[in-house]
C-alpha cells in the first residue's frame, strides 16, 4: 500500500521532497498509464553556433526550396541525425 502523498505549499517544496524520496513509496507504478500531452511544447534554449558562411548559404538555399526558415530546417536535420545515431548505437 503506497504512502499518502503530502501536500506541498509550492513547487520548490515539492522539488525538495522528491529529491529526498523515492516515488515508488508513494505511487503504485503497476497501475500507471501513459499520458499524452499533445499541446506540450518542448523547452528551447538559445545557443550560439559558428558555421562556415558557405554552409549557411547552402542551408538557406535548401530551406528556400522547401519554403521553410533555414534555422527550422537545421533543427530538422539535427533531429534526424541524432535519431540515426541513437538507432545505430542501440542496434
């Protein structure tokens, strides 16, 4: 039987609690069901990335052909390659 979940005054108090306790003591994970959050947007972080000018121009040409911003196309290319790397590493 899981322990009763405490009430938290704020998010900071809850974060502190979970950093010191195991959720398995409070949640019956065997009864858990997957949750879909369709409107959840991933957190983004701005970075500075130096690329050769020629590479940026090529990326802009490719993006223009697809009618998308070049930075969006770059994110797609990175996501595809990261997925390929994980897939080949796990195979």
